[in-house]
C-alpha cells in the first residue's frame, strides 16, 4: 500500500502508481463510511445537555482505526514477503526483499502515528469531551483505569519498537521473528477492546485476535505480492506458490473466527438478519465468499501455469480493503443483543455466577474459553495435518506419539473449556487444579507427542541453494542460546519456582485474576512453563540433550518444591488473593481457608505423581549417566521418546 521505488532494481514500467494506492485507500474509507451509514452507527450532532465528544471525534475514531489496521496489515505483509515468501540465496534479504523491509518500516511508523491518534480520540470518546477539552490527566486515566487504553498504549509501544528495529534488520531469520512480533502487537487492542466488554468476552476477544492476525497475513501478503509482481521479478511464481498454501490456512481461520465472533454477539438468528449489525455481517460474508472465489481461481491458475496474477491480485486487494473498512464499521456498531454484566463475577466470566459445583458440573460442564479453544483447535488440526503430510510421503509416524498428543489436548480441553474451566475463575482450588493439569499433566503428554520432530519433518525446505528455509529457521531457533538456556533443567525449574512464588505470594495474583488478559496469560503461561520443564526432563529432537543425572536432580528438586508449596498453602492463615475472592461474593465455598486447604491437597494429588514418575524413569532409563551425542535435528528426531 506504500509506494517505495528502488531505482536500482525496479522496472520503471511496472512500478506501482500513486493512483492505485489512492484508489485502494479511497475504497477502504468509502466502505467504512457507507457501512457506518448502513449500520446506523454514523456520528450524530450532540444532544444539548448530554456530554458528547462531538462529530469530529465520532469520525476520527473509526478513521484512525482503519488507518492503523491498514498500516498493521501492510507491515505484516511486507515482512512476510521479505522473510518467508521471496527466496533469497543467502542469510540476508536481497534485492526487492530489502525494499520490502523499507516499506514495512514506513508502514510501522504509520501504525505508530495512527495508534497515537486513535488513543487520543478514544480518550475523548470515553470521557465524552471534545478534543479541545482533552487534558493530559485524562490520557493518563485512560491507561490507568481502562483496559482499552492499556491495549492501545501497548500497541503503540510495540509498533514503535518494530519501526525502530527495522532500521537495522535485514537477516531473514530475524525478519521472521519480527513478523511474529508484529502479529503479537495486534493482540493487546484485540483482547482489551470492545470485544472484551460483553458476554463470553474470552471467546469473543480471542476469536477477534485470530481473525485480525489471519487477515493481516492474508491481506498483507497479497498486497506485498502485488507490489512484488509490479516489478516483474522472476521469483514471483515461487513466492505465489508458498503464499497460496498460507492464504488457504488464513482463509479457514478468518471464516471460523468470524462465525464465532458473530455467534457470541447475537442470541437469535432472526435478530442477526433484521438488525443493522446483521446487515454489516452480511456484507462481510459476501466479501469473504468473493475472496474465496478469487483464491480458488488464483490457485487454479497457478496449477495450470497460467498468468494474470497481477490483475486478479489487484481486484482481490480492492475487495479486501473494502472488507477491512466494513469490519471497522462493524466494531462501532452495537450488536442486536448482549448480556448485561452486573457483578464482578459476571463481568469476569462473561455470564452469571455458576451454581455450586457438583461432580456432574465439574465433569460435564462447558465454558467457552477462547484461549483453550484456540490451543485445542490449532494444536489438533495442525498435528493431524502434519501427520497426514508424512503419510502422503509414505513416511511413518509412531501411533503412540499421536495418541499422547491427543490425550494432552483432551486434558487441556477439560481444564480450560470444561467444567473445571468454569470454576477456575471463582474457586482457588479449581484455579490451581486448572494450572496444575496444564503444567504437569497436559505438558508431558504433549512433549511425548514429539511436536518438534514432527514439525521439523514437514515444514518447507529451501527452494534454491543458499536460501534460509523455514526448516533451517526452526533448527536455528531450537539450537539458539536462548532456547538452550531455557531448556537447561536447572534454569527451567528455577523459572517455574520463581513464577509460582511471585504469582501466589505477592499482590500480583489479585491483579492478574481481575483481568481477561490475566486469565488468558496464566493459562498459556502454565502450559508454556510445563512444556519447558518436561522438554528439559524428557528431551526433544530439536533441543540439546542434558546428562541424565542433571535431569534427575532437577526433577527431584521440583518435586520437593511442589511439596513445600503445598505445605505453605495449607499452613498459611492469609488466603491467597482474598480481596479478589471477597469481591466475587460467591454464594458457595465461602470459607476461603478451607478452599485453600483443598487446593494444597490438589497440588500433591495432581502434580506430585507425574514429577515422581519422571524422576523415577530418568533414574531407571540411564543409570550410568550417559548423555546422547547432540547431533543435528535431522539425526536426533528419531531418538525422541515416544
């Protein structure tokens, strides 16, 4: 979307014109304005006597949102082009890939400025004051008291870091890391915006983030490829073929996440059909189907070796930009129905306080956790597709590994989206059971599924001599100093012990439990720390192996720490997070210390058996303390325990 011309490499005849850029931008803003009018959400003159930020702020918020979104999409797309799509015969980006990095850097600066403008306009909108009445104290208050403000501030800071970093980055591996970072920068505003203010906000927020991330890769990648095609590069076909597979994945993610987002914001189908919100959803659906048709035709052209990519891509980009404008208008349009959240518990859960727990409710209950569903969906589908890819190549994959992976996903499902997930937000015992199952039961099962070995065998290899392929990047990351240090058994145990101590024995627990990001972060952190621990204990084909004695000592040390943690929980007279539990005012399990004693017992019941079993197996497996030779990932992946 940004016109950058390198006279040393560009073909003057094929350079993108300012007219095409202006046309795409105009289409996006016209779609935004038209959708706001269609959704009956356009800014109106203020009513006398009622505080109102004014029409200017009313239009500035969606305009700045659209600008920030398009800048983010452009940043991600051109970074992906330079790091992943265009084959470079060396460790650094070359030729047009360097120009793509420059465009990404300028788009990142646009992202920073647009987010700052959006932050200021949002402050005026939230506090119902005009821009002239806005004071610095209100900006500070927006960050201090509002998750929306904190999300925008984090997004601006992340985009600023990205813009600065791209001044010095041309290495392909590093660029791939910054592409992932750019996708992460989208998360704060998605997880703390309007999606997090209604019922089922965990599911709504996570689905919104997945939607935005997939759109950024899909739309941004096509914009970047259109720019790349305008320069007549001979490597266009190679880049388009890799993008085609990536776009198919993004197309599926956008469709599923869009359906989920619409479902959690409406209660009945007829409300969706007859409301202004539903009309905009219908427009997005039409754009989605049109883009799917474009993609199908484009893939057919690739298979048949036909040309015409530039013309088809231009039409597709215009539809995509219009769809982004509709999406921004949709975020400003109130849904036809929503839950009214009255109590702290309802605000946190996205629904009413659950009834008193019973065995049936714990075993068979359902809680729509966005993080849990995302991990389960991506984990299961990705693993199964990878196994099927190996089978198409007639390469074997041990069935016990697949069974172990599926068992781990089942544990995650119950801990996050089942009955336990429901009560993990309102009972300390259920919360701790949730964390322990993720860290000490699901994690070792996932490690035994050998996902690193599977990924190493199915990710793409180099397309030309000297290219840094995704497989090379995966191997380099696994062998990096950071990963090698983190998977050292002693360091992994120290991280786990420090995390538990800081979270549960400081005021941090109350703050984390009181926010949506805190809940999502704790579940992901518990699973991540568990994967780190059991990778260091059990081993992985991609990680440098450690002596058995060292791993055994670390496992025993963690077992002892777990027992001490349980004893301290049982003996303390001050309930952990008592301010949070009292604010919930739940009608059951009102004895906080009794619930904490139950949590201490669950620590021993859930965490101790896997840790003791791991330490015992390590002792029996390698009594002579022999360390396998490191070798390369290709040489080690078959030695992964199964």
